[in-house]
């Protein structure tokens, strides 16, 4: 099978989708199946499908995040490309990295159902659909296969432990649209160590939520919205210990150096 991957922004725009596409390209290339990557979110879909078929491509893989394809995440391009690909005799698949925005902000109360309808229509056209998130399969009415990636790979095999993660880990609830379920899931995935600092919300705000309210403990810090300097100081990595096995302040280290100066 020779695949044409649709991945808008590849390779210039960094992110999870670009990384996933790069890995697919690397592994398929190593297997002797050089993929083609279409990095635009627009084009004549019939002409594209015909050109890919004539070039020997047998399948199209659409990397899907709604905001990759249009303002507010609304675009007819993925659906039109899927239909054109099927009409040209190509197998069409879609990998859903993000489905639709949650209904956690006022504008999203309207946008979420529109993005949802857009994706479900795309899934109905494609030959195969995949996602890395088990909970989304039910939302897709069983139309997607589960292919774990990254943090959804499950428990690692037994073996030597790797280096510990740097602490603290910072997670902004605003990056998840104030969706506490996502925040708590991220915290639980990290485990008891390292400490999780949640910027942008205070514990008084979080504890009133039925999900986040049960996620208190010494490994959680809820500083609210600290001033920029204070936040930067909290995130600064600890100083490495000086030779001799003990950590010291810069002033103490300077005093020792000055005493050694002839």
C-alpha cells in the first residue's frame, strides 16, 4: 500500500500531529513505502485524488484535528477529499487526534455540535477510522478503531526504570478549556510524582467541581494566577549540588571562592 498523508502544516508547524506524521513517514520509508505528504488544508479534491491515484497511491490518510482545516475548526475540505478519494478508487482513512471542542465556553456551545456533525459525516464516508483515545470510540458510535500512541499506550513493560520526570509539571486548565476531567486525568496519569502545579485556578475554584474536588493532596499545587516573576521562580529547576554533596546558595559559594583567592 502506498499512502498519501494529509497533514496541514507539516513539517513547519510543530505539534502532536506533525510529530505523528513525521514518525509515520520515517517508519513507512524504512519499510520501503515512501509516503507522500500533502501539507495544505485546501485544493481541488478531485484533481488531488486523481493525481495521487495516477502516481501509484492506493490510500489516503487524513490527519484530523478540526482547527487544522479551517477557522473555528469548520471546513468541508476533509469530507470532500474523502469522497473524491473513494470515487477515484482509493482507500480512505482518518486518524482523529482531536474530535471537537467541549462545551465549556460560551462560543463553544454553538461550535461543538457543528464540529461534531462535521466529524461524524467524515467518519461515515471513510473506509477506516482510528483514534488513540478509548473514550472517543463510544462518541464515534463505534466507527473508529483504537490505535494507542504516546500517553495512551498503557502500562510500560517491566524493566529498568527510566530517569524521573522533572518537577514541577505545569498544566494550565485554560489549555483544556477549563475541562476539569482533562486536568484530573492528566494529573492521575502523572501519578504521585512529580508534583503537579496547576496554573490559572485556585483550590477554592477547583474544589467546588465534582471531579477536581476529589483530587487534593500533597502532590497538587493550586497557586491560582501568580505574578509572572513569582511563577517563573516556582518553575525554575533546583540548583545542582556543589562538589562535596551539598547544595548551597550563591552567596555561600561565592564566600568559599573568595576565601580560596590568594
